């Protein structure tokens, strides 16, 4: 799985936090919900634009970031 296909970092969206592409739903929010014992189903119900693969991408992104295996590049500010 390549989280870069589903996750973007744009300084103009949510202050540059990693988000699910095309949304303002942050990886951080998804991780917090999972840490608070929310089920995938509850998260998907609360955020209809999300898909199961988005939650998995958020988890994968976080794991890769902690390993130091993700290089985050952002576009230059205009």
C-alpha cells in the first residue's frame, strides 16, 4: 500500500497536516479516534467520505513516519 496515493500534505489544507486526499480529515483525527476505541464502522459512519482503505492508509502512514521511512515534501508556498 502506498499512502501517498490516499494521503496528501498541503500547507493550504489543515495547516499542512497529513490529510486524506480531497478531504480535510487528518491522519491525526483518524488515529485519535482509533486510540479512543472507536470502531472502523463508527468512523466510517461519522465521516461518509472515508473508506476502509483510508483508515488503513492512515495507520500505514503513521507507522512509516515513526520508522522514518516517509519523506514529506511540500510544495513551495506561492
